């Protein structure tokens, strides 16, 4: 049984806590915790990915390459249904 779960933790410039992005298909959990501790909850991975692409930008993060890597994995997941 394949477990489809992705978690990302990215350091952002606007807070001490990392931004955390979670896609957990097995448990139906699609969440974002922002650096200010507020959060976003979604009904599907596609909703979460669309939100990330619209609201987050690489210049907001301490390590832009990590943000770009997350976007690449999310896009691959969105297109192919996997992130491998």
C-alpha cells in the first residue's frame, strides 16, 4: 500500500517559526501553517497547491532553492499523482 504524504518546512523571513505545508492523502489532511501560527485548511491537494502557487513567493523564504524544490514536487504531484 502506497502512502502518499508530503511535508515541507520552510524558513521564512517574516517569522521565527517555519512555514509548514502538509499533503496527507491517507488521512485527508491538506494544511498550511504559516510562520505567524495562522493556518489554511483545504479539502484537496489541488486546492492546497493552487493556494501555494498564488500566495507564496520564493523571495519570502530564507532559502529560495528549498521553495523552488517544494514547488517542483507539488507540481509533479499535481500532474502525475506522485512526487517520486
